[in-house]
C-alpha cells in the first residue's frame, strides 16, 4: 500500500476539490501552515491511499492533479510525496 500526499497553497479550494473528485473516489484534505522560501502561507495537504493493484494509476493521477493545482493556484511548484504505508478499514 502507498500513501500519496500533495502539498499546495490553500487557495481555490473548491476548484481543487472538484479536480480531486474527478480523479479519486476517496481522499483526505488537511489544512496546515507551510513555509516556502521563508514566507508563511496557508497550506493544504491532500492524501490518497492506494492498494497494490492501483499504484501506477494512483501515482499518475496524483501527478495530473498536482499539475492542475499548480496551474490553478499559479504556483511555481507543488510537492508530491509517495510513502510506503500500511492501512486497513476497521
């Protein structure tokens, strides 16, 4: 299982959620304070879990979403992270 995280500035949230809804049936959004080049900003973290049979597709979809958000928020870049994870529904 993998956990994918996308970090971006927290603006255009409604459009960000709409873009995520097209690509994923489930995800988590968290707010945070980020610092980019010494400047604080309201940040958004979008997380997606992917099972073994979804890994290639999920990574591709996250890259597509990252590119959409980068353009939408007029950012130099967004951070996309892939982590090994273990999870289950209890």
